[in-house]
C-alpha cells in the first residue's frame, strides 16, 4: 500500500505560525490628536447640555418655585433672628443659623426633585447623619466662597443695630446693640458651638443604640409604642439642628480667625518696615515686573477657585446626595483598589509590592475610608468620584457651570434695558426683586447642570440612572 502524498500547508497558516502574536492589551491605543480631543469635548458638552435641557423642560417651573420659596424663607428667618435677639443674643444667633440652613434645604430639595434618592435598603441614622454633615459642610464652604454667609451675617448685624438704635431713642431701658449682637469669637458663641457639638455626638450615639434595639425587637416580633417613635423623631430633629448650628458657627469662626490673623499681620511694625524699604528702592524695572507677576498669579488663583474648585465642589455636592444611596462608594472602592494595585506593581520592594497588589485587601481598605457611616466618608467618596471622571469631563463641566453661573448678569442687563428711566430712589426698591430673580435663575440652571453631571458620573461607573427623566433616549 502506497502512502498518500503529504497535504501542502496553506501559506496563510504558515504566516500565522511565523508571525509573533500580540495581545490586544499590548497594542498601542489610538493616537490622540486635536480633532479627537475636540470631538470628545463636544460629545461631553452635548451630553451635559442634553440632559440639562431635558431636566429644565420638565422641572423648570417647580425648580423656580422651590428656589423662590427658599429666598423668601431665608429672608423671614433673618427677620425672626432680629426679633429673637430682643430677648437674648444667644437666641438671635441660634435662629440666625437657620438662614444658611434654609439655603441648604433649598438646594437639596431641588436636587431631590430631579433625582432618585431612595433604594431598596434602609439607611441607618449614622449613615444619614454622616451624609447630611458632609453635604452641609461642603455646601457651607461653597456658600461662603462668594461671601454669602458673611453677607447674611452683615445684614443681620445691620438690622439688629438699626432696631436697637431706634428703640434706644424712645426707651432708655432698651438693650444696646452690643448686648444683642455677640462676637463670633466670644465665649458665649464658642460655648454654643461646644454645646451643639456635644448634643450632636450624644444624640447620634443614642440613636445608633436605639436602632440596634429596634432591630432586635423586630426580630422578636415586638413593636414600639407611639410615644417612643415620637421621641425618636424629636431627637433626630434636635441632632440635625445641633449639626447645623455647630457647622455654621464653625465656618463663621474660621472666617473670623482668618480676618483676625490678616489684621494682626498687617499691623505688625516689621511688615510696615519691609514695605517702606521696598517702596524706597529705586528699581524702575524690577518693581513693576514683580507687581505684574503678582497680579497675574493672583488672577490665576482666583480663576482656579471660581472656575475649577467651585464647579467641582458642586459636582461633589450632588455626588454626596445621590452616590451614597446608589452604591457609588462600593464602585469607587473597587476602582480605587484596581488603580492602587496597578501602581503598587511598580514598587521594587517585594514585601511592599505584595501588599500593594492584593486587590481584595485594597478594596477593603478603600471601603473603610469611604464608608457612608463614617464622619468624612461621604465627602471623601464624592471627591474620589469626581476625580474618577477624568480631567476632560471635569474641565467641560467646569466651563459650562461657570458660564451658567453668570446668568444673573443677563437679568441685570434686561432690567437696565427695560427700565431705563427709573429714578435712583426707585431702583432701591427694585434692586431686591431683580437680585432675587437673578439668584433664582442661577440656582435653577446650575443645579440642573449639577444633576446632569452627577448622572454622567454615576453612569461612567456602571451604576443605574439617578434622574427622573420624562422618557429614555440615546443619551440615558
């Protein structure tokens, strides 16, 4: 029997056996050109503006109403604080703390309207309080960044002083303005801060223990009485109010300390001596150049704060509210563990490299840092989520936010265009209304953009949608 001739191997198979195999991961990525970058910027901006437009189309009227009610509530709370100061300065400052609280509730209410804050799990009191504290602290920093908290206190001091002066003209026994207005760094205000912090801590610990008792009672099929339920609800209100008071007073105290240090530094004789010596130097070329460099650096710092830090802070604010209820911290811990492991593989020390490449261990560590029940966990998790988006999406969001935040200038331009013949005295009466309209417009536009930016942030992590949009489209 003759053996058949060997079958020739196809040339294509031979080529495949001789060529080196390359994995997809080792192949270089596409070259990033200017057209690719601009296309990515355009797609990100289009996604943000599309979602923002859909939100405004559905919720603009309700958002406007909530923002207007917030401004009205803040005004009347300020008036009530002036009235409360007639009894004691402590009562006045305790009521005044509700003014930024009303603005905070307004912002939260507008975001709650557009999003889904509920999930299948029931959060503990510690988790809810931690989220509230993180969101409130971040909001107060943003609120004071443009001087709004200082302006609220200035209005409160002015109205209280004017009322005290008016009453003293007709009543010699009326308390003076100094008795009705405590200094921020006085012993009484610092005492209020400490008492509020203690109440907050003790109340939170009691609520945590009560929740554990309730869980045991549910397992034993026992129910609580109505009085115990009402008492727990009242304690939650006290703890929340104590959190608000001590955070507001802490921010005011920090601003007062900064102003005091600035005044102390400017009043030092050594500083004046150096300034006078610098002014006497005959450097016609150097001094203007240094002044120009200082002016440019100051402008860049202001631009970075107003154009980058503030919009990113608002994006983190939305992430604190939405992300803690949608499981974003777990996704962030997983993503952070992967990044840390990839960086740890480059460490030369073997023992350290083994610890830094254990993904499961790293995920447990990151989860403990951003857990929703920790004091700063929600705030740290929100900052991590914002950074996880990447520089290009953050930059696009910051640019759009900065543009929309200037919408109040359009209101003033229209007012000046429509009311060109109004006298100066009449403008004093119109000014509060025009300012309120500008504030409402900015709040509606920017918070809708914040909700859209938070939606895209959650979507990039593979999490479900957080917004209540009218219908699904290709951008959702």
